[in-house]
C-alpha cells in the first residue's frame, strides 16, 4: 500500500518511508502506519523547510512593493492567530525583521522558509512551556542542528556552517536580548485584585495581636502536667536504673548529690568549730577586761 504524507508518496521503498520507519511511525516490515494516532499526534513536521512559507508565498512576498504588504503577507503565511492588537504587531514585526535578515544574507527560499518557521517554533515552545532563556536557546540550537547537518533521516543540510554562525549572532541580538519582553507580552499572567467597600458585611474581624511575654510568665515545662509525658524516662532508662539499683551502683547524678552532701556536712562541722573558737576567744577577752 502507498500512503500520502505532506504531499509526498510514501511507499515501502521510498526514502521518506525509511525515515518514518526509523521514527516508529511506519512499520518497516509491512509498509503501512502502525497507528493513525501517532501521525495525528505529531504537532509539527520533522523538518521545517516550506512548512509555513511555500515557494509561491516567497515569490509573492518578494514582489510586494511596500513594507506593509510584506508584513501582511507574512501574517497570512505564518498563521498569526492573535487578535488585533500589540501582540499581532509584535509577531508581524518579528517575522518581518527575520525576513529582512534572510534577504541581507541572500538566503535561498528553502533557507528563508526554514529560518522563519524555526523562530516561530522557538517562540511557541517558549511560551507554551514557560521556558526560561536557557531553555528556549536549547530549542533554537536543536532546530538549527537539525537543519544544519546533512544526516538523513535525522537532519538535513539546509544551512551551512557560516549560516548557522550568522543566525546565532542574529538571534542573540534580537529575540534573546529582548526575551523577557517577549515572555511578558505573550505568557499568560494571573493577577488577582481584591477590595471591599463595606467592612461590616461578611468580613472576618481583624485578628488580635499576640501579647508580649515577660520572664515572669515563663514556667518550668517539667512542672506542667500536660507535658509530663515528654519527660517520662524511657523503658531503657528505667531498666538501666533498676540494674544499677540491684548492683548497688549509683548514677552520676546520685554520686554528685552524695559528694555535695558530704561537702555540706564538712563545711557545717568547720563552721561549728569556728563558731566555738570565736566564742571562747570572746570569753577570754571579756575576762581580761573584767580583771583590769
């Protein structure tokens, strides 16, 4: 069987059949589409030359007498679907300047068509996928590589190496220099403005400001019944304590407490001895005063 794809006859022995079979769109053994859904899901053709601009379209544009006629023809051929306004004018200006760049480089029709479609795809991908400048540049680079090397069925040599260098310089100074402006103009934004004229109708009362806390309001968390479960000893700690009790061992805290008790007892005895000596000395002084 023979199938028609974009105006080309696709038979089992045709080069396009081999290209589609390599991509998995056509069965290489049977020579027919595996599923019509795969072909329908292709959002854009594999290669972009003469996709939006045909040779007849470029001839009509070349014969246009004024800039406005060229822009109008580019609007129709590039299928600008925006409503009338600044978005349409931005796209028309972009395509027009891309076309004048191609004319300054003396591009042949295949190069002109490919370049204009490439720039259209880059902008569409950037807006639909909300890409940053680096992501959009990767899309542009992949498309130029796909059309800059003769390596069928994966790429075609529409552009030469010098063409690719000139195109990269051009897109850097045009699209990517003003990339944020393009994204601001074409990317969807969602802004919410809310106001109320009558605060007494169906409006929640303002929340109370929290009171400042002082040090006198601070409490010991261990003394709070609600937090007692946080400070309960674990099963492991209780088992270790029971084992120490059976062995007659003490914990570091218990040892520190015993040391403190002994130190306090020693200090108490020293104070008693000191007080006793002071009392005896006072009595001797008093006896000496009475004898004199």
